[in-house]
C-alpha cells in the first residue's frame, strides 16, 4: 500500500509528464496562433473621393476676393468685405473689378469710434458704401494705368460707390487720390486675379 506522501509525489509526476507530452505534441500551437494574428491583413482604409475642380472652382480660388483674403496687409479690409457681404460679388464670375485695399495699419489708424461704427451691423449700408469706394468696375492692372498716365498725365476711374479716383505717378510708384484730400500710396500691386486686379494702398479712400 502506497503511503499518502508517495502517492502525492507520483500523482504530481504523472501530471507533469502528461502536460509535457501535450506540449511536445503541439509545440507550434501558440506560435501558429501568434503568427495567424500577426499575419491578419489590414482592412483598407476608406478615403474620400478626390473632387476634380471645375473652371468655376478655379476662378473662385484665383478671384480678386481670394487675392485680398490671402494678402497679409489686408486682413481687416477682407474682414470688412465679409461683414458687408461683398464676397460673392468679388468671387464669382462677375466683374472684372479693380480693388484698392487699405492696409490694416490704415484701418487701425481710424479713431476707435469710427472703427466701432463700421463694425456695428446696424451701419452695414455705410460700410458697404465705404468699401465700394475702393472698388472699380473694370480691370485696371498696373500696365494699363501706366499707359493711361503716360498719355494724359493721370488715370481717372469711377468706383462702385459713384466716387472718382485719380491715379498719378509718384517717382517709380503710384498715388491714388479721392479728390477730397486723401492721397494714398500704392505699396503693392497690381496682383492679378481671375476677375480683376488688386492693389494695396496705405490709406482709406473714403471713411466718412
């Protein structure tokens, strides 16, 4: 008769032998499962279909409104155009237009009361008039203006607000006058767009 201690030892040996036998019969089981998991193919990621740009899309991207919004000098002027809801006018296939955009510095030089006035939605109509005083119907790029100035000494153009701007040469540059005492220097331009041209000037041409 086996002693309890001897029986316990034999039982443990038998159990270990059985476990080792199973492991020896399936040595690659765990490795196979691991490889199977690692080798599982990744599901393809869904990507949004690439949209082909139409001619109208390209025109909007290259429009005078886009030129204004992408110019580092004209952030406030662009913001005013958005507030006045004039973006569609300058973005679509209408025009062509020539924009004389006032720099951020010129707008910030206005008294706080005047800046707040233009920022107030109740004064939207006055803001529209002010902005249209900087927009001319027709594409007056720099070469066109210079040719006109060379012939008659100046170029006179009418804005969408009904005011008149006079462009003259000043050394190698251009000056724009509103006929009411404001003389703005052209510091950049003309920048060509799909529906016109953009100039950057250092003063507001109408801030009444």
